[in-house]
């Protein structure tokens, strides 16, 4: 079937040029990345500078106490590698310790849920090994915005307003940091973070014989002196998402024993492209599995009844396998088994003409799948998407950031930083940031690949993507918690199969399934649930409902935060960015 023709009008052009391109979820980060390219830095310098700016300008979506997954491809590399910035579970965080406090889930907010923060060390590693700039120059942009201020985006202002009571009553250091006048700041209020600026100044001033030595010294100071201060602050019991007060668990020994690293990516092929993701400690292989399930389908148009149905059913199968088999604990699936031809064929045969309302994990290597208890109660009443963080109702939700960069030499980065949101745990007054809550993605049950296991990584939702075909490159990603790959999928199908331009594909209406176990507290699932943008059309919605899908309309421009950059077969660079939320922008020339 022919794809639905793209709209001739796009919200912005697909940018094209030969010098360099950047795209991110905040215009200031995009401008920062492009500024670095203009001053002679490469894509890795630019991405790191932009990421430190994202900590400042999108504090409700990521922070220095959070984590990071990126795919990077140096120009001379045959394949990309994973920049692994997901820290592990603290040594003292056992299932028994949580159960002893009356918990059956890791709380979605508070210091007990903090893994080792990995984002900052990962960015410093990237600059050291693949960048060209001095660390002080990379950090200068973020220092300026933290010290001199920046206009607060509407989403951050709304987040602070939602948690104002929590801050006043239980997290006074967060109230002082984010509500210095006693009331939540209005959108566009110029907000400053002098404590974080001072920390960055300190990292910039670390000494050493050369650039590499100076970055190594900064990494050591960050992990062994600065972060332990945050861990000590959270030792005092404080309010968590379960409504009780608990002390944090992370300690200095956990921080001293870990560093970010590079890992091989996993990959599959789809319609002539090689698609690369992080391993099964992330949810990345679920996109690879989904593409394998779809590769022989005649209709892959997300805006047709058959195409939309097939996308949704393939995603259900892929995410059922994610929920049973992905993780960093013992028993995690080997990605090769997940993508094996016979296993993919058997799973593909399960896609029927009507919507499944079951969670159907398979047995990619012959073992019986393990699933946690399913919680089907509805908890999110505000229609938001992303990652739950704070209150007991689950209505206060955060999200994530994304940045893509490609330079004139062909270096490319797709990076998804997250965690350490301002609403994650109490702000450390002397540092100006808080720790993240990634442990909420683990299970307090033994024997599951994503069980809470000291020293192992919690399974992360962060899932950037990088694709290659000969000299062509695409770096793409999206915020959105469990939905990150679900929102990337329609964009990729429209680009790779439907012939859409990148901006046309990003602008086109999106959809996703909710028939998966939420990776964030309180860990519910919604069988047969589908969320669509209204622009998908009444006919498609009616056809999905007739097949048994339970459809919720989210509005015309509500789903997806995709940004992307790339290089075409002709060597021309391009960039495109999401218009939803009026925050994401691309830049380049």
C-alpha cells in the first residue's frame, strides 16, 4: 500500500547544509551545540556542551544527578558505540532492605531510588576520548546560564507548581532552590542556580599536565568529592513517593567504584539500513525486535488502519519480551536470540486481525518467561506521558531530553540524558541539584532480569538510535519514558519506507500502545490501550476501535518529542526537530 501523502506544509523546514547540524529538545541547547561547531569544535564537544546546558534549562527533565545513554559514531568508525552513562544499583540496596520498610515497589521519588549518577561522568569521558576542546570551554555555556540566569520554560514552571506543596512541607531545600520568593515562578521568570555554577567552575579549574589529565582530574573530583556530598545529604530520612520518610542508600563507596564507559552497540538490518541500539540493559532492543516483526509487511503506514494495527500489535509483542527478558541482572536475554529468524517468525505469526489484550512474552532461548504481578488500576488522570516521579497518585510526571549532532567531518551523536529531575529528591543546597530515581525501574522480586541487584544497572528506558547505510547516517531519538522508541518508530517508517522528509515524518501524527508494564512507579499496564493524535483521523480511529483497540485521543499535537540529524547519500547534512510543546529546535548550515 502507498503511504498517506505527507502534508506539503511542515511546521519548519528540514534544514540542509554541509557545515554541521544540531537538534535538541530545547532551543538554547541547540544554539549551544551549533555555537561549538561554529567555533571549531566537533560533534562530541558540541553535544557535551549542549547537554550541560540542558541540565540548566530543562531541570524538570534531567539534571546532573541523572543518567545518560548515547550512540556515538566517529567519522572513521565502521560502527557506532554506546556511551554508557547508566550507573548501577548501590551495594546496600537489596530487595530485603526495601521489603523491610514495607515496600513492594521502589518509590518513584526520594533518595532510596537513587542509582549511581552517570550522566556527568559520561559526558566528561566523551569529551576526553573523542572531543577536542578543553573542559572549561565545554562547560562555559552552562556556567553562564546557571550564574546569569535563563528564562524558565513553561513546562518547568508547571512542574514546580505541581510539587510546591511537597517542597514546602517536606523538601525545604527544594523550595528554597526552585521557589526563592515562596511561590512557584511564572513561565519566563529568569532563574539562576549559583550553587551549580560554582560546582561547574570547580570542575573547570581542575589542574593537570594536559587536556586529558585535566578531564580525568575533574572526573575524579566529581565522583569522589562532589557526589558523595549529595549522598550524605540524603542520609537523613525524607519524604518518598509512598508517603513515608526513608533515608537514602547510595554512599561514597558506590560512587568511588564506578565510571562511565563505552560498549558495543547491538544492531539489526531493516530495509537496507543498519539500526544500532544499546543492549538489553536498556529498552533499545525492543525497537530492533519491532522492526524485525514488521520488515516483511506490505502496509507499514502508521496512518492506515492496517498499518497502525500492525505497528501496535508488533509493539505489544516486543514490549512483552522487554518486560520478561530485559535487564542487567542474571537471566537477561541474549539479543541474538531475540532477533533470530525462527523466533521472529514465530512471534510475527501471533499478530492477528484483532487487538490482543494479553501480555504475551515468548521464550527466545527456550526458558519460561518471568513476569512481575500485573497492576491494571488506572492512576494517571491528567493524560500526560513520560516518567512518573513524585506524588502518590502518579499524576506528577517528568520526562527526558534529547540531543543530536553531526559535524562536517561526519562525527555523529544521538544522546538521551534524563533523571535527576528537580522533583526526584530533595535538592542538595550546596550543589544546586538532586539525585535521580532510576531504581524505580527495578523489581523487588528475585529471579527477574530487572530485579533490584546490587552492582547491576537498573533497566533504563533511555534509547537513542543511530542508523547507517553506506555513507548515510541518521541520529534520532525522543524523550518519553516507555514511549521513546514507540514515537521514533512511525518517524523512521515514514522516512525509510514512505519517502517522507525528516521534518514531514516528525510532524506527521503519531500513536503508541499502552499495553506494556510501565517502567516507572507505580508500574501499571493498560491492556489493549492505544493513544493517538487526533490528526490520525476519525476513520483510522474507528477502524482501530472496531478491531478491539481501546483508543484515547490525546489532541492534535501531543505525542512524540523526536529530533534527528543526518547525512544523505549526496553528503549533504540535514536536521529536523519536533514542534510539539514549542521547545525543540534544529539549527545548522
